[in-house]
C-alpha cells in the first residue's frame, strides 16, 4: 500500500492555496469544481507524483470542531520533513509567515511550528542524523 492523499481542513481554500504554494513552495496539483464543491490539492515539487495534500474546506460543524480543537491544543494538523529546518525557517519567515515555535531541538529531531493562517499549525521537522 502507498499513501497517495491526505487532507487538511482549511477555512478558506484560496488563501490556503496561496499559503501552501507561495509561502511553503508546494505546487498546485489538482483544482476541480462542481457547483460549490472544490477539490484542491498540492504536492511537493521534489516528488510531483508523490503524495498529495488536499486543502479541504471545513464547511461542516465536525470539521470545524476538529480543526479548532487541535489548533487550541497546539498540535500540528500536518507535518513536513526537510533536510534543512533552519534554512526553511529563514526562507518561510522572510515571506511574513507567523512561526509559533522557531527551530527547536527535541528528542531525535529539530522542529519548527508555524501558523498557516487558515486555522492550522504546521510543523517542519528535520530528523537528527544517526
């Protein structure tokens, strides 16, 4: 089995698309509309045929409650992995993105956490070299 798609709830798909492409550097993969429904995904330019991230509109009470609860607990809705967390931190911060945690060493990794502006915390992780 392979993971090909995962979702993150967002409160504004257009704003989320700008954030995930312009601030984080992902690329738009799919963008389809049917009436009020929009299927919107992004992918890593490093793995264009790899897993996609659906930017799903949080348009129902259960999605809104879930998104709000994990944000209030300080838990990331999504995690990205990198080989250079400090470099990515500087690159993303230069685009006026709000970091709630600068690069910080934790057991086995260095992490940074940022606010996507669409209701989510995003964690960037660099695993420690063994």
